[in-house]
C-alpha cells in the first residue's frame, strides 16, 4: 500500500491517527453501530485497516501494532458490530440430511442467489472503463488471493486439511512464483494500464467492496469461524469457473486477446473446475464428516459470501446502469485501448 488511506469518519480517523505514531495504549471510544454495518464506509475501512496489519502491514505503521491489546479490543468491538449485522441479514441455511449431501446443500445456496450476474454483464456489454473499475474492485482481494483462506490451514487436520492444501497449492502456483494467482491478476491489471501496487485502490473502493474482503479476514483469523471460512472457500470455488470464462470472453470482446491479459481468468476456468469437487466433497463435506458440529457454520459461511457478493454486485451494476462510477473516486479515463491486440 503506497500510503495510508483517507479516513471516512470518526472511527477510521481516530484509528489512522493512532497508527501513525509508535505503539501505545489506544483510548478507543465505544464503537457505535451505524445504520448499515455491512456497507458503512467508516466501519468497513477501519476494520480493513485492522486486518491489513496481519497481512502486509500498513505504510509507516509499526509492526508492533499488530498485537497491541488495546487495538485488538477496538477490533473486537468493530467485529461484533459486523458479525451482528451478518447474523441479522443472513439466515442460517437448513442442514443437509448428512455430510455426504454437503455439495447439494452448497449448490442450493448458489441456486437461491438472486443477485444480478456481473460476469454476464462483463461478457456482453461492459465498456473498457467499466472493466477497469471491476478490476479495481477485485484487486482488494485478488492481489492477496488465497491468503485469507490459508489462515484455516493450522486449524485443519486429516483429510480436510489435505483437500485444503491441494486447493491452496494451485492458488500459489504450485511453487512457481510466476503462476501464483495473485501475480496473474497483477499481470491482467498491468496489461490494462492499472496500478498493480498492493492496496493502490483502497481509497477508491466503497464499503460494500471492503466488506467482501473483511468477511474472509474475519472468518480466517478466528478459529471459532473455521467452519465458516471453509464454507466460504467451497462456494467460492464451486461458483468460479463459469464466471471466469465470461470475464475472459469480455476482455477478448474488448480486444484484449493476449494471454497476459486473460490468463488469470483462463487459469481459473481450468483450475476451479477441478477444485469444485474437491472443495464441496473433500473439504466442506470432509470437515462436516469429521466435525459435524461445524456443519451449520460451513453453510452459513457460504451463505454470507453469496449475500455480500450480491450486495456488491447490485451496487456496482446499479451505478453503471445510472451512468455513474461505481467507485468512490473514479479512475482516470483510459488513455486508449491501443494495448489491445
């Protein structure tokens, strides 16, 4: 991240001001629940900054802040607000008859999702400007793709851990740094003239986008939510192959036919078609067989993914339908599409 993001309210302003100084006891004010915690700009940015301390850190912020007890207490209060809103907005899906039907239960969550399809829009009618916005939105997660789910590895054992390792190894390029999926996404951004710096677009991203990333960090960082992060990953993999094919076709429609521009999406068409069964049957189903008490959390983790992604999709497509940018700060107009071949 090139610099600390701009505050969006009293909470993020107080947090960012404190982080700019050496670690100290944080006299945090009580966190007041906003009207809509799932998309509130101030709350979601503050939570995102708290979580980034566990990834690559924040520019100019001392590493010691990561485990400062008073900061963790503030984060706990923000998380409680976020979790409460999730529980109120996303009902727990019915449990399957048995762990062997976990794939059917996850599929039912996907089929019940009535959010508009971003991938169809990108495929058929998105402009270059809209595709660039889409990539900026996605960069908040894709430039650290797989990292939030990897927090689950030390919480797993036996067959589910083996399934998770299989999926994550592919995400990290099976040891080839050039094939790490985050690197492939950066290649796509570079081909389209976007800034590939980690965190470069945080100030542009609305709270609904940050919430989709915060959800993964919340589930991944807390052992008590290990079932939810597995459900999140399972549905993520199950619902990835077809949309990524559409994204690649949309780029080609706009003239970006080089492998470097579309390789990230093409790679996911193949990899996630394989991951689908592993994630649903061996990972999610395997965890439900091993620890049946986590079945409800597994399904709820998947349901929260569908819910927050749906809110993000409606916000972005609604802005485009209204003829305005879906970002808080619009991107500069692309110089040209001359890079397309």
